[in-house]
């Protein structure tokens, strides 16, 4: 029987010891790797540990790892705000009362003769397409509703008494805004109707808003004032030439 070598310096003993050390290193590395994986999973579940390498060093902080996609993208944008469709006018001006199209123009016809010279025109006519939105030009109350759609005259319309004492008349509407009634309170910029030609002799081609302005009451035609000088006209709105008024006549509807 051959006796195994006992001298620690012999080649056989050295090879055996090196093999044993390699096996121990591999086993230890496996244990460390498994522990790192467990810690990484645990950190992800609890939000406290974060990812680590085999040596236990953090790869990502817990706060960064726990950050949601929404947080990384930043706060959501603010919601879009729909415009009211009417521009707040400068002091002393009256807001333009409709949402104009490219075809909109204003007739400078306050005081023009009507009824064969028996009366004068008490407002201005804002010409545009049928159905354009008409707005309240001030906070106030709809004191009168006009409903004579088939008779020559006001047609469908409103009188608006503003909270500051001014009065405005709107005539020839195609229809009223839904659910509005005489006596209702309205706010600046609120839709009160839609432009049309009711009360005129040409329902197809005479679509316009007849608009009157009274700085104060009582509501008498003698108190009417030409609104054109006070309207806050959009830059692209043209004004027709003035034809001349009826001398000596008090403006009437």
C-alpha cells in the first residue's frame, strides 16, 4: 500500500489545498449573491432598501427607486380654460356684444330715418351671419323679453338693465339662449341669444343685431345714445359710412 504524502510542501498537498480554496470561494460568492438579491427584492417591496451590489453598496437610493413615473415626468399641465368669447373692454367702453365672423361689419346708422321719415333709428346694426353668439355686455337683469318674431319691429330680443343703471337693447335675435326668461339675472359674457333677422322684412339676408344703449333710466328713446362711439370694436371689424340722421326727430325703435 502506498503511503500518502505528509509533507505540506509536496505538489499533491498543494494542489488539494488550492482546489479546496476555489470551492470555498465559489460557495461564498453564491451566498453573498443570493443575499443581495433578497435584499434588493425586499427593498423594492418596502421602499426602504433600494438595489445593492454583491458587496452591499447601494445602486439606487430608496427615494429614487420609489419615485413614480408621474413624479419623474413632473406635475400635469393645468386644464385648458375656455374663453368666454367676449373681451373685457377698457373703462368707459362697451364690450362688443357678439362673437364676430370674418363677415361682420357695423353700420353707422344711429339716428337714420325710418318709417318714411317719421322716426329715427335708436341704435346701430351689427351685421353678421345667422346664429352668431350674442352676449350680455354687463352684469344685470333681463327686464323685458320681446317675442314678436313674425311682426316687423323688434322681433325676438331683450332689454338688459345693468347693475350700474345702464340699459341695453338687443333686437332681431334668431332665438334665445336656452332656459333664459324675463327677469333672469345674467353675468357679463353670458350667452343670451343668437343673431338673426326676426322682426325684419328679409329673414334670409338681413341677419344683424340691432343694439341700443341708454346711459341711465328711465328707459325712454329720448335717452338713447349712439353706442358706436363707445363700443370696443375688434381691430378687424369695419364700419359702414354714415348716411345722415333725421334732423329734429327724437330717436325711436
